[in-house]
C-alpha cells in the first residue's frame, strides 16, 4: 500500500503487500520484498535490495553513495536480509568496486543513528545499539552484539557471538565468542551469557574458555598459543573457527587485559 504523498520510481520493484508511509522516497533500481513496512521520511536510493518482513523507521537512508573519494559511480548495491529492523536515522551506504555490495543479514536489529559504511558485511541475528558506527570494509559475524556508541575501524573483523561493550573503539580484530571492553580494547572473558542464550551447553562454554585461557592468560604469543591449541586441544568446530580466525586476521587480534599488581 503506497501513500499518495510517497514517491516511488516506476523502475522500483515493490511487492504488493509492502506498506510505504507518506514523504518517503524510493528511487530506481530498488527491490523490496513481501511484508516490509517503510515509515515516513525514509530515503531508499538506487541499488537497495530489501528482503521480506523488514521494518524501516523514519529518517533512515538506505543505499546512499559511499563516503569514499575513490568511488566513481560504479553500479553497486546494499542488501538487507529478511526480518531485519532498521531504526530511526540509520544510514547504510552501498558498496564500491572492492566488494560491490554492503550486506546486512537476516533477523538483525540496527538501532537509531547507527552508520554502516560501504562494503561492510554483517551476518545474521546481529544487534547494533544506538550510534554504532562501522567504517568501510568491516566484516561482522553472526549473533554479534555491539553496545551503544561502538566505533569500528575500517577493514576490521568481528567474529561470531562476540559482544563489544558501549563506547568501545575497535582497532583490531575481535575473535569469536568473546567479550571485548576497556581502552585499548581487550579480551575480558568469554561471552558466556550470550552463548547460553543461544543454546550452548555448559561443557561447550568451558571448552571455549579453555581455548581463550591459552590465548590470553598464559603469556604466550599468538604463534605459540595456536601451536599449543592444535597439539593439545581436542578438535571441535569452535576450536577450528577460533584458530582460522587468528590465522586469517589481517589487522591482528585484540590484546588480552592483565591487571597490574
């Protein structure tokens, strides 16, 4: 249902049961799936690919040009997965020729005033609290939670099930399953509460804690720690995911936190 005061370009492909409120602008080359609600004063620009049953609140701007001086007008897109909620005044820029797209996964909640820059890839079931900011080329895993006013440096990667506390500046990669806090950002434990909520058993959480005890609390460097994990820890999907994350980190992983005596 389109309100008469909304503008929808004839080239946009809108499912029949999408609701578009007044004063919203939807440009050419936009696709919006079934059951999506778009509030008033939303701007959806060329290249937006919005899934089914999404909710987009007033003031959001989706698929605007990248804030990148190297962008030269190439055709790129911004993808939002099914059942994702975009709150007030969120800005999501489309990709550049680097990745050609910016992607927000399914079942995410992106809270008010958050910014997701060009070429970011965000997994499924993530929650970004108010004023979270992702610079360009950031990769976020599944089930990641960013508390309010988290800022992530370009090209950083955050692993699955990680939790980053409010006001954090993320300059290094954050491995999966951890809690990250303090300044500079540091490992402060395993995200045990989040893992329990997602169905991880106590045994599995203890296994993950044992892995990070070797990585962060035994004074080994990363090479020593990964060698020990490969030699001594029983093979498991979680162990292998953590090892792969460390080995493939381009910016290096965040440090551990050690209290001074």
